[in-house]
């Protein structure tokens, strides 16, 4: 039984709570309960976003941030997959790779910023490196767990049927670990955007983080909220893309239908 896509009515229901929240926010701002210096009203945020879009500034900053995330996620994801395969398919590989990665994973992320500046300077490299580092660990952990979680009986059955080691990896282990890998990709995309918030504070001249930092200096809470909303929307769009990919590649696998 395969997972059924959400119906149009269900998708509309998902919009109710955000719309109610926006209405309450606007009402609090209009009544003066929520001063503009603390949080600008949704209408003012919409106007600020429209003004930035009309000048082309918002689109420019969005493209810069998106490029950083795509490159960083590609690098971090590739490394995460490589490390997970080496550690998940070999006990010796796990002994070599897993401990250093677990130690690196527990380091304070913000604390690495000065070190990355010393290593890579203040250009694009440290920003992409931070995104890559942030997205590496979810993919590594979930794919490693997925590989180790494959039913041993399936491997034994494949061996009985005469499949070699590489054929077993290709046709049994990797398909079995695919659901965990897709979950890791969803986590990695979210963390990539969180990493970018930190990365774009490093002497950035463009990007959503730069837009937010510049607005902070001028006390423009409306533009700050626009930037945060862009981060949220881009993260949501990325997650939706992964879910579409998940439905396509998992179409033939059994699953539950959420009611």
C-alpha cells in the first residue's frame, strides 16, 4: 500500500492555522498591542517585500543565497554519502571515520566561524564551507543508520541467490537505506539554510543574511522579517522538492497512508 498524496481539501486545511496566525498578528499590530519597533505588521512587511522586489534587490539577494546553499549542499551531501558508505559497509571504515565525525559534529557551529575565516579568508569559500559542514552530518548519520538497519535476512537471501558483494550493495543495501537517506536529505536542506544565516554574517556583500544585517543597522524590522520569511519560504520549497522526489522514488515501496 503506497502513501497517497494529500487531497486539495487537506492542503487547504494546512493553510488555515498560518492564516489565523497572520490575522492575529495584524490585529495586534493595528491595535497597538504589538509596536512596530518590536515587530512590524504583516501588511508593512508585505509592502517592504514588494518594494524590494520592485527594485530587483530581493531577487538578487535570493539568487546569491540560493547559489551558496546549492553548492554547499552538493559538497556536504556528497561527502556525507561517501563517509556513510565507507563507515556503513565496513567495520574498519566505521572505526576510522565515525569517531572523528562525531567529535566534529558536537563542536559549536558558530565557534567555527573565526577558524574558517583564518583558513579560507572572507570571500565565498567560508560561507559555502559552513553550509557544506552543516549539511554533511544529517546525511551521514541517516544513511549510515539506514545501511546498518537493512535486514540481514535480505542480504543472506541475496547471497544464496549468487549475488556478489557489489551487487548486494547495489540491489539490496542501498535500496533498503534509501528511505533513511531521503529523510537525511530533508534534514540537511533545513540545516543548510540555518547554516547560511550564520555564514552570511561573514563580511557578506549580498544575500538574504546581508539584507537582514543591513536592515538591523537601520532598525528596519520590516525588512528583517522579509529576510526571515524568505529563508522560511526557501526552506519550505526545498523540503517540498524532496518530498516530491520521495514520492517518486518510493512509489513501489510499501508504506502507510496517513489519515
